[in-house]
């Protein structure tokens, strides 16, 4: 599984953040969401950001307690909150900023595909979020998506 984000379709509404935080924390709080939207209102650019579920994640081998492992059912790299000591090493090594930290619980958090039925996808009104499962299609779309995000981020830096 891969969560494909399309910044060209995102309006920055934040429903994905609300759905995620409610599903995972039982509260509507974007700060507790495992997906976040980078918002550049003046340029009309909105980019949903979440764990890229890397084929060879840097977070997993960095965790000193082995709290990050791959779910065999969904393929998602997940944080076991009971094992996490809150050192934030995984946050430091993630090149895409896909890791988060729950200050109240003192543990790292990241997208786990909501067990296979991502709430962010279910509530996205524009289709900016999509789950794809076909491995070959995943690679093609993932590369295209990352290239588009790089173009947008480069234009924002100017």
C-alpha cells in the first residue's frame, strides 16, 4: 500500500488532518494528526505530507529499541508506542518529515494506514489522497508524485 498525495488537487481544507487525529486520538486536533498539510496561502499551494513508507526506511534501523516495524498485513512501517522511549531519533533521520511526536504521550507517531482503511483518504473531498496497492503502479505514481512535489517546493523557495 502507498498513500499517494496530489498537491494539485489539495485545497488545504484540513479534513484529512481532522479525520486522522480523531481516528488515532479521539480528538479533532490537527497537531495530533499523522498527516499534515503544508500551506502557502499566498501562492495557493497546499501539499499533504505524511510518511512515505520508504522501501528502506531510515527510521527503523535508527530506533534504539526496535519500536518501528513493518506491519505484514498493510506493509506500513509502524511505531509500537509501548516500546518507544521518545528519543526522537526517528524524527531526526526522516528525510521527508513523515514522523511526528505526540507530546502528551511522549512517543513518536507516523501514518499506519489506519490498519488498511485510511481515514484521511475517506474524508478527502477533492481526491487529493489515494491509496494505491499495485506495486508497479505504485512505483510509477510515487516517482511522478515526488517529482511534482519537488517542483512545487523549489518554486516556493524562489
